[in-house]
C-alpha cells in the first residue's frame, strides 16, 4: 500500500491530497519530496495571481479604435477618453491606472488573446485545465506547479528542505500544487501567525515506530508532523524579520501580497506563491463591480511592486495574473457578459520585458460561438516562467506541461545563478530606433552553443541570426529590417535555459 492510500484509508485525506486531520494540533500535508537533502534555490520567485470567475478581457485591455467593440457593448464599452492609453490602438480600464507607471518603465507586459484550443466554458472544467495545464479533452489530476516541484525542481535547482516548496495564501489548497506521485507540494495559510498558532507548544514525536506492517507509514506521518512544525516556525521567523515598506490597500488581496513580500524579503527560499481574488463572474450589472475588482487588483499589485523595490528584492520576482477564461464579446440583456474564451493577462517585474504582446482581438473573425480566437496558448506563459524565470532546462518541459511549448521573450535572464559570472551578455542594439539596419553586439564568457533570434512584438520569429557553438569572445551581428514593417522587435539570445532579451524599434 502506498502512502497516499494509507492516509486515505485512515480517513485523514480530504480531496486531492489535502489533509484535514491534525496530530497534536499539527496540520499534516503530504509534501514528502521536501524531505530530500537538497540545497538552496537560485533565489528567483514566481507569484501567481488567480482572478477567479472569468475576467472580462475586452474591458481590461480595450481596443478603443475598433467600432465593433462599441457595437457589441453599447453600455459596457469603455470609451477612448476613459481608457488609460498604452498605444494608439489599445488602452487599459481606467481602474488599472496604478499600473501605468510600470508599463511606462518597461516592467509590465500585456499578453493578448491567451487561451487554448477547443475551449471549455465551464468554470470548473476550464479552471482545471488552467491549473493542470492539460488539453481540453484530457483529464489530469494534478497541477503543473505540483509536477514541477515534485519531478523537475530537485534535479536542476533544489530548494532548502527547511523551507516549503510552495505557499498558497488562503484557507484551502489549490489543485495547482498537487502531484499524484507525491501529494500536495505546498502549504496554505491565511497568515504566518495563524499557521504558527496551530502548532505553538507542539513538539515532534521522535520515538521509533513499532515494528509492524504500518510502521513505515506511521514513520511517514511523524516526519510530516515534524516538518509542519519546522515550516510554521521558519515562516513566522521570516515574516517577523522584515516589515512592509509600502502601504497596501486594506483588502484581502492587499493583505495576501503584503505577506508574500515579507516572506520573500525575509529570506524564505520558497520559489512559488499563489494568491487569488474572486468575483469576476460578471453576468449582470458588470460595470461597477468589475471596475472595483480591477481597482483592487491594480492597487494591491502596485503596492506589492513598490514594496519589493523598497525591500530590494524586486529583481527576483515575477508576478503573473491568470483567469479561467474571458467573457463573451457581446454584452447580455442584464448589463453583463457571459462565459467566453481567450483574454489578456499581465506579467510584471523588474526583469519583465514590458510592452504589448499580440494584436487586439479580431472582432470580425470570431470562432463558431462568436468568441475571441486565442493567439497564445496559456502553456507558453508557463513555459516562459519555468525556463526564463526559474531556470528550468527547456528539455524538461514535457515532464511538466506534457509536451514542449515555445516560450515568449517576456523575461530577461542575465546569469545562471545569484552572484555568478555572466555566461554571455547582449548589449542594446545601435542605432535604436533604426532604419533599416541595426547592429547587435554581445559577448560570450565561456564556450557554449548560442542562438540569437529576432521576434515581433506578437512573439512571431522573424529570423535566426546565430545558431552555433561559439568560443569566448565579443561578437557583432547586423539585423536588416528593410523588408519588415515599422514596429517593436525583440532580439533574444539563448544558451540552454538561459536567455536575455532586448527591445528594438524599427521606424520607417
């Protein structure tokens, strides 16, 4: 009998790996992989922000020059004058004004039309698809983060066993952190103090288990109990070691992100955090509630970014929003919107290559249900976070996402680890802006395979300039944009899982 079956037969497993029983007031979690004798991570962190209910993407990122948008939304449409302008065609909802500074500074990326093939419009099923990273016609019972933490992380970037592998701020455990092979790969709590109070005064039972059939399983439970005590103590210690330096809104999301900032700055080596905000299922009377929700998101995220900067850890963190689907193009008779398909999402952080990725939705070319067609598969964003932020080798993507997905040039990666020498370095192209040609200089510090490519702002590959093994030295490559239209382009240099990206502007 395996451990999960043993715990389930004892009646102490509720749901997919979440444990409801406590031994000596100690919450038990099935995060056995954390017992590995492994060392510290590279210090990079991803923070996932789930917008539960299906966020209305068309009123989040607004195609204010498209008459079809206003025809479909005679009362819900956000006017050009109200929108926060990001380009001459595209704006943000006015409630997102607090994020404009980050966009202007190049630290906020807007990725348009994110979805998947054959979309499901059920909250529950589509959420499962996003959390598991499955195709829409395949059921997978664990989460993509859980698979990464259990199967891949210990091989390439192991973490401190005294620190939890993932943290969810909330009272319930998300399927995102589940792995069928190991159980729950993280812990969840409302606050560090609350978690600590659960185990205060408890001590680990170190007595050897009896020599019976269930002895090994009992030993496992004792190990989990002891690990829970250590986790609660280290979390409280790290949270108490620093104080937030930014002022957060007094909202549930504001409090969640304030806790995450304290734990990161306090030295907790956890690489993945999950936060969430609900209420986005706006079937009726959408205008006011949706504006308030976006305002809560913008104010909390802006405070979080400011706090990370003041606490001097901003260069380690990338935050990404996601929602199970967008909304229908046409507003309904109740002044709301119904379940839709593709929608935009945000990445924000010091190392994010900001800008708008992808075109505004083509409202004249919808799917058979009258919904927006997706341009980017959501798993391309996961691949980008895993390889470019967390440093996972690209050849391990099938172990997490079931198959390989092309990453997007959203995150600039400068080295293999904290304080280590740069293996290569790309310089800003010159001239920039340019017409029709520009020069890209880069240096290679150690012999390695180098791939230098140019992408459009939509993520489409324009050309491959270099793809070969190169010796140590300085290199110069010319990119001729004579046959390409004006716009933003990205030059991306990669070696293995490490990548650096620069933004270039072609103006004719």
